């Protein structure tokens, strides 16, 4: 029950949060300001997608 709740509610919230952080991590030309942060967020996003399957 709790696992289902986590998968349905919190994963979309985390995905939106990561999208906002990634959009704020860009300069005016669209290049990432912190490449390590972008890499970590992309990796977490992929891991969450795998966990939801």
C-alpha cells in the first residue's frame, strides 16, 4: 500500500522538481552551469523510471 502510494504520488513530484532544478541550472545560452548536478539529476531520473517499472 505505501509503496503504491509512493510510486503514484511522490515520483511525479520528484520528476517535476528535478525538471525545475535542471531548468534553473542553465545559463542564457542553455549550457549547464553545474555539469555534475545535471549528471546526478539525470541519473536519479533514470533510476526512478526503472524503479517505477
